[in-house]
C-alpha cells in the first residue's frame, strides 16, 4: 500500500518535471548560456579562477580565451590541495567527497571532486530527469511500486574530512532516508568493498524482492545474473523477478550483450535505456525507446564544448559550442562543471545523431581507438561488427579487446582480437571472417585498407576462456563496476600484458 501510494505521488511530481525536458528540446542555447554564466560566477571565487584572470570573463569568447583546455594532470595540483583540506581551489568552499574513477585497467585512478552543487544539481537532478523520461514513455511504470536494484561501489576515508569512492557509492551514502525503502539490497551490502562477496550477498538478498528496475554496467550485471540463476536454479531472471521491466545501462557499449540479455530477460516488454553517467557528471540519457541516441542534459550544471576529432591533439584545436556541432561528426567532449572541472576532457568521443533536439552517442574514447594504418577504427565500430557476427553465429560475448599487429619482418599489418565468449561460435575461423567482413561494412576506412589485403591482412582472433578478463581484473585488484577492459588500444602494451597473463595460467 505504501509503495503504490508513493508511486502515485511520484508520477504527479514527474509530470511536473517534464517541462525541464521540454526546455532541453526547445531552448537548448538559452539553457547552456545560463549554465555558463552561473559557472563563471563561481569560478571567480576560486584560486583557479584567480590564476586565470576569471574576473575579466563575461562571455563565451572570454571564457575560451582565458581558460585552457585541461586534462586530469592539469587540474591535479588543485585537486590534491582540495584533498588536503584547502578551500576554494577549483570550486568555492571545501569539498570532502571525491569520486574515484578507475577507468580501464591501464589507466591510473583519478579523484574527481564531488561538490554539494555537483551532487545535487547534476547527479541527482539527472536521475530525476531519467525517471521523468521513463514515466513519460511508460505512464504505467511501477519504479516506485517495487524495488530498484543497485550495485554501488565502496567508500574509504582518506582522512576524517575526505571520503573517496565510486560516484555510485557517494550517491547511495548521501541518499535521504525517505528514498531508501525503494532500493535493494540494504546499503551496507551495496557499499561492500569485497566485490566477489558483494555479488554473492546481493544475489542472496534480492532473489526474494519484487525488483522492477535495475541499473549497472552490462559486464557486471551479467556476473550477478549468473550468480542469481546458480542460487535459484531458475532458467531466466524473469522467473525470479516477474515484474522487472526496466534496465538502465552504461559504461560500455551494449551491442555485444544484446543476445545475452534477451535470454536473461525474455519477452518484448523489457525496456532498455542507455545512460551516459560518468564520475565527471551525468551527461545524457536515452529518451526514445528502441532508437539510438541519448538526450544531452543541458540544464544540469554542466557546460559543454566540443573538439572536432580531426583537430584532436593539435596545439590550438578548434573548440565549438553546442550551436556549431553537426550531425554525424565525432567530437571530443569538453565539460565545465559544478565539480570545478574547467574546460576538462573526460576522454570520451561523442557523435551527434540529431540536433533538434541534441542527442548523442558515445562513439569511442580518445585513448581507445586503432589508427596505426589509417583505418580509424572506433569502439562503436567493433561493438557493431561483433553484434552482427554474433547474431549470425548465435554466439555470446563476455568481453573483448583489440590491438594492432605491426608490419614486422615484411608482414602486413592487421588487428588482433581476444574474445571471451559466453557461447562460442561453432566455426571460429568462419566467425572470424564474418567479423572481419562486418567491420569492413561499418567502417569504410578499414574496408579501404583491407581491399585485396593491400595494407591490412584479415583480423586474427583468439577465443580465450570466458573468465580470463575477470581473473585479470582480480589480479590487478580492479573488480567492480568502475573497472573496465580497454576494448581498443592503439599500441600493444595491454595486449602483451594480457598474453603474458594467459600464458602464466596455462
């Protein structure tokens, strides 16, 4: 009774909030201009702003001329002082919460400031925006008439005044008490640091709950689902949670997992929403079912800029505002946020699928691509090619990584793939050929380099044990939703380490 009553109240509130989404459709530039001015007013009260003469900034052109494009290393001295208790470094006042972003296995951890304004004006507001979109698309949704499954990270105290952890863990720990009855498992379990023990305990504690929605990185969600089916003996997840209807996913491309999730969650009434929710901010959410593209959230304390990928890496790249982007082009996304990240590159490459309204897809990472031979292969290319090949061969993938094969000793170059299959294809050689053909279909540059094997030979494929990547992450102490295998590398550093790891296990 309590849940049904609360669900009715929430539906009314979310109808009221829909005006926010409509304004993102109708007045995108005005919203972004307001966000920029609000951020500039804060910037002027920081050491970073003082160091860059922010008191003279009034317009976007001023903003661009005074502040440089930054990466984590550029802001780290300020962040380090913030973690030591200094106030007003990147954002006015003190910040005690920092999101630990592990990224892929070959990246060092980053500590992203989470100010109160960033937490509530970005992460929390965007979460409500997501619910508003969900209830708009399905008015009979029961998200608050059941339980929502959470797989949070963990928190550690760096000092009495500084707490670090996954952004999901920070959100959970600061959730008001009124919201907690709608989530499962209990927060003590959700925030456990031992990931293997946590998966087991989450499975044990949620199988008797009425889970109606869940969210998480597909890779780790699959691990949980397997544990649940192992415990219950059921054939699919809907036999455990008959009322589950919604999955919010992000972190990695979903295409390689589509077949698995259809087996875990049979039926045509499951709704999948892609979200772009990073440690640096909650940027976008899919607002149309069964259509690619996420609505860029323009009124959530983040100002966006974009570097065309043909300019990426230049000393003085072209940097565009939202007004000047084009459909179908790839851009390195640049953000300024209420976390004190000023003209900061999170490392993602986005492509606009529409500009009325502004919808994006994550097409890759600035450090995850292969262009050794001019083929310009991005993660969305390999995800799509793998989806095509798996559909043909009824195969299922746990995870994968790809590296270049160099032109050594007169040999032609190529790509080398390591795939951990949940269900391997019957004919690996034929699958490899079809995967290569699919990649040629979705990427014309790769196709040109593969023409008559003039520059590139057919890809080389290794079918590795399905638990290989899991054990690799475990060996590095990187189990958890924030840790991901790099799907593409433009060198062989990770690939060579992986080969050594596999050989050490044989």
